[in-house]
C-alpha cells in the first residue's frame, strides 16, 4: 500500500480543478500548507475543504530564474483567500497584479504538470 503524504489531497484537487485546503476536524480552522498537527488545538485529525478559489493579493514579486526550465519570468503572489487562509501561487503566464487585486484560482500547465495558479479574470 502506498504511503499517503500530508499534501496528496491538495495535488489530487488540482488535478480535478479544485482548490482544497486542510481543515482541522476538531476546531475547524484552516491551515496551509498541510501539516500533521493543528497549531491551534494540537489535534491530528483533519479533512480537506474546497475553497471558492477567490482571494486578494497581499503581496507579489516577479521571479527571474537564470536557468531552464524556469527561465521565463513569472508573477508570484501571496494572497488571502476569501475563506481567510493565506496561499502562495503563480499567476497564469503573462498576467501581472498589484496589491489588493482580486484573483481567482485556475489550473495552469508547466512542462506537462498541472499546477495551481491564479488569474485576474475573476468569475
Ligand atoms: Zn484544531
């Protein structure tokens, strides 16, 4: 039997086009990135919940990596989701943002991998 990692549900959600985060089964607080124990009540029981995918840009930067396969500059955002947890993600290729912009979860592709990304095209 394969060992499940704490973040497997997150990547399975991305494959299905969903933004899932970990929620404590005892106190209900959201936590991201996923981890084994709740920092609020020390419970080790958790479940995943689907977020709306909407959030607000808290900060951003342009990442410029000098080598392949990540040589194209991209916008990385730190955002607060509408549900109240903070995430880091990339904007879809070519999209830029500023602090306070509303963004929406989107699945992007990078060298054949499905990755969690964000877009300013909010539904
Ligand atoms: Zn808890």
